[in-house]
């Protein structure tokens, strides 16, 4: 297993299709903070509880100029159905093929079982990894942990208005 990126370093870049088949890259998402939420499988109880919680608190991410990108090894078509059924307003990225390649690069692929471990990486607007949250397979991450990390993310920079 690859070692996960280290706090204070730039994590690996990637480009994955979202639930609509649009390619989403980490580099293109920077300029805002990025919250990479690796989760094992769409439609599973704990993963659904966690993603529902993120959806309920999406405004908190927005207030911190943080973009949520949720990544699983599921196919984009399964993720489309899942996102539509749950009314998720954030990208679900398909790390389907090569199977779990991005999760592997982040050191969170359980290659024996074939799923991404339950890990969240917080990347600041400059592309530096500033924190992470982990939880075991059958247990969800606490939103209070997200809230604490979000409070400590660097303040979003204001841009000058266009003329």
C-alpha cells in the first residue's frame, strides 16, 4: 500500500469523472479549499449517513470557500443514480478504472477488499494538505470533526471586483 500524503505537502493530483461524466481535477478545484471525502461504497448505510450529513451542512463548507469532492470506487452510472436519489449537491467522483487508482495514490485503498477506506483529506486553497480525518469501516466520521477542521482552514482570500 502506498503511504498517504503528509500534512504540509501537496497531495497527488488527479482527474476523475463525476456522476455526470464530467472530468473533475484537483488542480482545477484549487483556489478554494478542497475536502476530499473517500468512502467505501455508494448506497451503503454508513456511507449514505455520512454523505447525507455533508449535504445537510453544505453551507458550512461554502462559508469557508471549501469544495466537497466525494470519491469511491463505484462506477459513474451508479454514482449518478445515488446522487439523484439522495439529492446531493456536490460531486461524487468515480475512482472506478483503473480500480481505486486515486485511492491507492492517497494510501487509502484496501486492495484486498477493493474499496476506499473512510478517510477525508483537507487541502487548502494553495494545494497543501492541512488535515485529515479517518474512521473505521463500520463507523462514520463525526461532523463535529469536520467543523473543527473547517474553522482552522485559512481564511478565504477576497478577490477584487471585476470592472
